[in-house]
């Protein structure tokens, strides 16, 4: 063996190498052999451990399928043939109804909408789960989703299931700088388009406001064709020829919000009505900031009454000598806003009245305290209280409020923009309409 290895190495030229190189080459061969042995041990161990950790696949044969014995099967076939050839009537499957008292239905946790429409839902096969909790194609708050209506409100696009449209019908909306009555007619036509394009399964209402507020319906109505036409016809009554502004309405101040005693551009009344009717989307168009009177503080009122009483006692003789005369006086609109004008002319500021006034009254009569007006923070606090009472307590989401400023000034625009952003809506200023 040694001779053969020596001859092999001689053939490879190993013997011709120096002694130093022989030792180096021998060392390299030993290291290589050692590395191969270690690699084989590691790989072999990994293969053994993997084989032990893997679960053994066990195939379990299914239970044998029940079969009929040849004789029983043959007998059954004969019986069926005789029954078919028999003259007696064949057996028909019957439906068996349980007693109503034994039938348990799940509790309904939502209020279904009242449906008065010619719309007939069409049901389609749906695979899987997730059909919602609605009552059909959009009549509920889930269903197949067709109850949600898309809208384009003067360029603001969105979707809603219960939509309230709030329209400012104050006399300032028909000023000459806003296009006069024809300009408001274009505003009204745009609102008609919004109403016409509502989905028939959605619900809506129209609310107008000026010095007061009036609603078309006391609650949300289905957007069927008859209701759409009725709402548009009702809206045509406002700011038409000879009927400018609004001084009386059917909306009262909400007890659950901040107290108010009067004012102009009563958006507080209109939006309170929309909140109380449960609208999930509120669309507002107005040309100015609302002016809502807080009322006079009782302390201020008592102080004024005491000053007035002292003044009357001090000047009793002069007051007694004063005379009453009738004079034609110019009465400005409240807080400088416009009031209705002539039957055919544009709206004018204030109006003339004949009043009885005291002539010769002494000077120094104390002035009555002037009322304060809501700030933006007061308005948002009012809506927060309404939202808490109407939506939060019933587990509903807050409504989305979109606002349009129709040729509005900067102060009014900031108010509407802040209101829209507070309720996750959009704001847009419209300069003119064609």
C-alpha cells in the first residue's frame, strides 16, 4: 500500500517538491478532510432531527357508504313501481307551521323607515356575508346600500341617507348686487336640481330661514317623485314677487341648546330643526353670518329699570307736560339688515311708519341695555348640546355639514367655513350663478 501511494505521489510530482512544501501540502489535505467530516456530521444530524420533528401523515379511511342489500333494494324498487301504477293519489309534501307562540324572532334594534313609494326593490343573489342590517335595497341603514343618495350641491359633492337642505330666504338674498329676484331664482333652480337627483329610497327635507325658520315637513320624507314636486312647489313661495323675507315660521327655539330670544338670519333655528329630525347630511346656503340675540341679563334689566324709575321721579313735572304727536319716522331693519321693499321694486333698508312720539321730554333718559349676540363659539356650543342629546345618546354619528357662501362677505365666510369644518364638511364660496 505504501509503495502504491509512493508511486502515485511520484507520478504527481510530489517527490520532486521540497520538504517544506510537502509539509504544507500535507497539512492542507488534512484540514480539507477534517472540514468534510465536520460538514457531513452537521448535515447528517440536521436530516435526523428533521425526520424526528415531522409529523407522520396518517390516512384514515372514511366509513363505508351505506348500501342496500340486493334483496332490500329490489323490494324497494318494486314497491315504488306499484305505488306509481296505483290509482290512489300520490303523496305530496306538506308545509308544517309552528305555533306563533313557539316561534322566536330576533330583536330588531333599529327603527325601519316608513315606505310610501312605488319603488320596487330587486334582490340579487349575493355570495358570502356582509349584506348589512338593512331592510332591503336601501330602505334600512345597511341593506344593499341603494338608500344612500349622491348629490352635487353647488360644486360640493357627497352622499347622504337623510339630507336636510337649509336655504337662506332673507331679503338680502334678492339684493341687486346678488342679481335681484332673478338671481335668487337661479339659486332656487340649483336646489331643485339637487332634489330631483336624489335617490328615491333616500329621505330629505327642506328648511328655510330668515328672521324666523320654516320647515316643509315636520319630519324626513321619502324622496319619491310626489314628495320632490311638493317640496319644490313649497320652496317657490319664498322670495317671490311681493313676498320677500320671512318673519314667521313653524320652528321654535330648542330647549336643549343655548337660549335665544330673536335675531336675523336665524340659521340656529333651521339647523336645530335638522338636528332634531336626525339628518345625517346638512346642506346650507346663506349670504351672511347669523345674528342671534342672547337676550338681556336679568341683572342688567333690573339695573336699567331702577335708573329709569329714578329718572322719571326726578323729572315728573316735565314728563307730565310733554305732548303726544304723530310723526312719520324711518324704521331701520334690525341690526341694519334689509327688510322687504315694494311689490315690484327691489328690497330696501327699513320702512316708513307713522308713530306717536312724546315731544318735550326731558333729556338724560337712560338707554335700555342692548342685547348681546352669539359668537361662533356660542353657536358651536349650541350644536354640541344638540348633537349630544340627539345623536350621541342614540349611538349615531354626528351629521356632516356642508356650507355654501352665496356672495358672502369675509366675516360670514369665515363663520360658515368654521361651521363646516367642525362637522367634517366642505365650504365653498359662490360668487355668481348662470
